[in-house]
């Protein structure tokens, strides 16, 4: 819960949800890798992109799957599908 409070604070005070580390990792990837479903949900609601990749080609979905975090895998998959539907409806 403290992790979510910290993330909410930074995002609500202007931190870019797409900010990256040196290897291209995002907050969504960190939360996914650490099994923080509540943070993943929050970041997705704030517009975090599920299609970002690190320099090694990993996505948030990859790291969640690697860690066995099925709830997060489901959240990311659903978000990606809904995002694709929005893109398709604009064509």
C-alpha cells in the first residue's frame, strides 16, 4: 500500500507516468515486476502505455509473466486489448 501512496503522490504532483530508467524501464514495468497490481491498475488509469519496451525488448507484460503475477498479466492484456479497440474505432 505504501508503494501505491508514493506513486500516487508523484503522479499527482506532475511526474510523467512514462518516465524511463536508463534501460528504458517504466514505472509500469517496475510495478509489474514486483507484483504490485494496485499500482499497475493506477498507472493504467493514468495512461501508462503497455507497449513500451526496455533495451532488452521486455514489456511490462513480459516481466509480470516472468514473475508469475497472473492478475497483472490479465490487467495488462485487457488494457492492451481495450487500447487496440480504441485505436481501431478511430479509423
